[in-house]
């Protein structure tokens, strides 16, 4: 490794005296000679540092370039990592051609079958590299394709044992290729250096030696179908290969091409329907209630321009007959929707609230927690809260029950709407180490949206809090019990004006869409200007590390709610059975109203707070400190211990292992698992 570094330095000291183009070519050749991926990575990292120095000094003086100093051997692994990071960061800022060449040392370039056919075209066409001998041609083609010379030799040199296996594929492809087909695979400025007609092909006599070479050892005659095979389509080629049971027909997939359309953010047809979909998707996502494929389809079916017989301005296209006609395959609508979403950077995803842990989770967590502490400390808050919304089922039935072995159906006679539920905003206080009064959101109409407000549940339960002993909760209503912008503002008003009037309250929350809507942002700015609110957000992917409610409260609170539910369930079933004593048990459907569910939640909060006070447990306050969010006293030791404990968990170890593997490969560690250098299987296209 030390020799490689010194060799790189010496090679470039010599080449700096030559022209810029000569330097570029020498660098490519030097990198290609280092066949080991570890050596290539080692050399590339050093070259990046050299390049940075060369570029910066070249900018100062075109006459003289000073000596380039290369550290021969890092003293420690940490120093080596830092050296590489600095070199990469500095070199990347130049974005020079030399940097682009050096970065190739970190990558293994996989050339598809179409690319190999193009390489053969360049090698065999008499007007390309015409003045060079065979060996020089191979080198030129290798540089053009961005691979090692030995790789090209396995494709084109008949003296190589692997040549026949490659030639049997690319020879039929080259026969159908024209210069127009080949130059599309390269940059226009490169292709313009050759004065060839678009329809020029490789002469048949250039391919004859390869055909003879293949025929001498070929035991089975193969039929190669590609996009250069005249009279074929993609689907036809794939079908022919699929139905050939002998396996003698091979269909070569076309390389995927990035769109060059200037209007690539728009569909060629049905533009108004496309924009309707995107507006609806954006609106629903911002409200905290993401829309699904079926709802999109229903919404479209209600539009006038999606009715049967409605034609687009071209008088040919009909959206209904293309995508909504029930007599046709529904895959057409799915494909259209996927294309629309992809053009606007959306995608269909599983309906989940889980978050991925970021690669630099520890550094990100330390920075986020420090920002929260500083914000609360500088503002001089009186109260520190963490708020987190969580879904609670009305009927918290067991997923598994005890039954005799061998019984296939174990359903009982007690039935419930297991998907029905509500959203609970859990609010925890650091100073008191307790859960504050619960804020619940049930299905219903908002007061401001109701035609007859006095008939709504929101009006009926507007004074629930304090209407009887033990009633502490606030009951809100939304069409789908979601937290949208209005409900978020209502909840913050409850916290500031009811729970903590006249105090400056510091609140940390996650970055749920409803918390970041324009209306909520305006509200936060207004209450901040009043000196009542200091808002801090926990960044995406870090809630499992910094969200106090997630760490210390939600699981146990839900367990207490479940306990209260089963107490009610037992009493309810007994009462139903008592209506018909002495008879066979009939089917019973559980029915619980929102008042009872609210009382169960209030009781669970009360029980949790009692446990917090018992024997000085104070788990909420301790969790604020271990999450690094105590603005009044130093909590660095607890926070570090918390992060250290997370590093032992598999989810966080996987992230660290992935980073260490990348670093090891960059530094040339031979023992590192090289998960990032695996070559794609034959016939697969590069990602």
C-alpha cells in the first residue's frame, strides 16, 4: 500500500510537466493498471488529494506548479480516515476532469451486452481508430468504455478463452447496428470527432473471423434477438425467448435511457387529470391523511373529463376508456398512476409510520438535542413538554387466543370492530415527570365545518373537561380522527391557554406533516412573538432516539388503557349474558361509546402518574435527561450513556457496520467485506 502511494505521487510529479490532456490520459491508464479494488480505492483517495493541490495551484499560476506532498503512511486509522475525507471533500469542490477520472477508482463499471456490442463496433469499424494497431485499439476502446484493457480483451481478442462466449452474443448485435445506434451511447461531443454516416455498419468481412471462431466450438446454434434485430419489438423478443423451451433463443434487454424530453414533468396526454391527482395527493399528505390508489380512482371517476365518451382536445383520447373502463384490465390505471407520481417525485408506499435510522444517527442526534436544549435555555422557558400523537383502538382485542390443538377455526362469539379507533396526543412534562391531561381526536365533524354546529359531537363535548370529577381530557373531532392543521392548533391552544396559562412553554414534537402546515407555522410564529411558545422539532428518523414519549411513556400507557378496556369488556359481556340466563350463549357484539373510552384513557393517565410518583420513579424526567433535552442542568453523561446503549442494538449496529465497510474499502483493508463491488450477473443491466 505504501508503494502504491509513492508510485502515484511519482507518476503524477512526472506527468505534471506535460499538457492537460496527457495528464488525464496518464491518470486513466494508471488507475486501470491497479486491478485490485482495494488498491484502486487506495490510489484514488491519494490521487484526489493530489488533484486538489494541482487544481488549486494551477489556478494561481499557469507557469509553475509546486511540489505535491503525499503522506506516505498514516500513523493511525483515524488519521487515515480523516485524510481521505479531507482529500475527497477538497477535490470534489473543483469538479474537474481529473477528479472525475480519479473517482473511477472507487467504482466497478459494469458494461451491459449492448455496451459490449458498441465496443466491438468501435474496435472493428475501419474508419474508427484506423491508424492504430490492434493493441492500441484495445486500449482506446477500454478507455472509451471506462473499463480495464483486460476486460475488453475478453470480449474482442479471439486468443482469449472467454472471447467466444461473449462474441456469440455481440456478433449478431453488431451485424444490425449502425453508427446512429452506437453514438447514442456516448456524449455528442465525443461522437462528433468521427466523420461517419448515420447508417454506416461494420463491414461483413470484419465479422467473418469471429463467426468462424464461434462455429468451431459451438454445440448449439443460438438465436440472438436485440433491439438491433430488424422487424422485432420488445414484447415480441421477450415472448419468443420465453416460449422457446430449448433455450436457444436469447432476448437482450435494451439499456434504460433517461428521458431527454423538455416536458418530462408532464404526461403526453391527460394533463388535467394528472394535475388533479398531484393536487389531491399534495393536499391529503399535508393534512396528515395520505390518499391511496383506490380513493384516487374514485375521485377521478367523479370528474366530468373522466366520464364515458368524453374526448380530450385531440378528439382521439378518452380517459375513461383508457383507464377506468371496468371491462378492461386494471393494470393500465395502476401503470398510469405510477408514471404520474414518478414524474412529480411521489410514490405508492405501504401505509406505515415507521422511520429509517439515518446513517449518521449519533452525530445527527447529538446536534438535534443540542439545538433543542439551546433553544429552550436561551428563551428561558418555564415548562418543558414533549408531545407525540399515537393511535389507540376502541376494541383492543387479543391477536392470539388459547384453543385446543388441531382446531383450525378459533373465532368466538364476541365480535368487535377491531379497526375502529381514535388518536391520542400524549403530552409529558419534564418538571412534574407526569403525563398532562389527554387530548383525544375522535371521528366527527369540526364545529367550523358543520351546517348545524349545535348538533355535532364537538359541541356536545366542548365542556367535557371539568364537567364531573376525574374528567380532565379535551375531546376534539375530525372526519377521520387524524391530526390535521386545525386539530394541531386546537391542541396547542389547549396546552398554552388551559394547561399552562401565562407561562412560557417549550415544546418538542416530531416533524409530522400536520405539524409543518402553513397554518401551524403561522400560529407558532404568532404565539412565539407573544412570548408564550418556544417550539423545537425532532428531525425525521430520530424519534426512536430523542422522542421522550416513545422512549418512556407510550407502550406502558397503552398497556394501562388495554387493562381498563378489558375491565369494561368483562362487565359488558357479563351484563349481556345476564339478559338470557340459562340459555346457550348467543353472539355478542361489543359496543363502547366515546365517553367510556375517554374515561378509560383518563384513568390510564392517572394510573401512570401514580406509578411515576411511587418510590420516586420519575422515569419521564430521567428520559428527558437521557435524551439530552434538559435545558437547566448538564445531562451530557446521561445522553452519552443512552447513545452508547443504542449502539449495541442490531438496528444501529447495521448502520455502523455499513459505514465501516465503506471506509475499509476506501482505505484498502483486504479483510473488509466487499459488499459494494459485486459484479452483476451475466445479462443484467447496470443499475
